[in-house]
């Protein structure tokens, strides 16, 4: 693991703090994802210091995240993504580990844009409280249909462009769990560029183009579902090429 190396590199970045993040909340945004091995992150990270701040929370620049995802017993959210529907949802509880903050979040993907709504909660849940149910039903869900499906954890580096209204995240050290099943990705990095609208002149976009790393679409939730619901013969034919691409990154890096 290159975390120690990443910490040393990130110490060369100017910091930005949570109270300064209002301009890049981007609750209504366009997301562009990229996937590559962790050695590439070690190579490109130093070159980003000129254009990006690093988010620092209580002196920590590589915080830990955990997520609990919800779906119905047919995995309808997963299926909507697999079918490529332009109008689809994800529901999760996201935990910011070091600060012990948790949010119930609804992510609505609509015509290429991501709209996120959230409320604070106190922990992961097996059943929803009345407040959580109200939040769910107010956003067009039937409260009784959603169940915990899987959890994940990862480390994240968050960068904020110094002049553009964009945020850039790198997620790595991925771990997916469901009951007694676990799948880890130790060498895969999923980068996500979050913008008001697609700006291919973004320094990171240009960097990816120069390295011939093309945008890639597959959510962490879908990746976890593929890994942990294999025995249920989950449908994945439309994801197969993307899934094999991630496996090649992980295995090649090993």
C-alpha cells in the first residue's frame, strides 16, 4: 500500500477545509469517472498540486469512508443501472469515519446529471426510523421496499480545483462486504471528477487524455453487487467488459 507515499506527496499541497467547501458542494452536477491502478495515482498526484487544494479534516488528508447501500429484494437500483436507464437512483448511508458523521443519501441520476439529497443519521440501519422513512417517501420511494444489500469501505483523497468549480476524488483500498462474504480491491483506484458541466480543459481531464485513460462508468455499488451476489446469478452481461477491465487493472497491478 502506498498510503505513506501519498501522505508525503499530499503534504506538498495547500489545504482546504470543510468550512471552505461551499463553492464545490455540487449537489447537482456532472460526474466523470476513471479507473486505473494505484501506481498511476502515485505518478500523477505530484503534478496536481499546482492546480488543486487537498481537503484536510482534523489534520487528516486521506480519510476513511464507509457506506451501507439499500435496494429492494429484486435489486432494482442495480438493474436500472445495468439497463442503462437515464433516470435511476441509489440509496445509501455514508459514514465519514474520522469525523463520525453519517448521512442518509439519495443520489438521482437523470439525463447525465447527478442530484444528491441527504439528511443526518446516527448509524447504519437494518430498518429505517420514522424520520428516514419520511425522507424516503418524500423522494418518491415506498418505505417498505428498501433493505440493506451490501456495505463498502475505502480511503479517499479529495482535491478542489483552485480556479474552476470542480472537485476531484480518488477512492482506493476498496472493500465490499455482505454478511460473511468479502471482496477487496487493493490496487484499483476509482477517480471521479465532479463538475457543474463537463469541462474537458480541466487539468485532470487533460492529464487523463495524455495518458490515454478514458472515462469509465460503473458505480462502486454495482461493482460490489456483482462481486457479492454471484451465487444469485445476478445479471451482468452489459457490465462484463467493464468488470473485466477492472479485474485486469487489479491483477496487473499485483
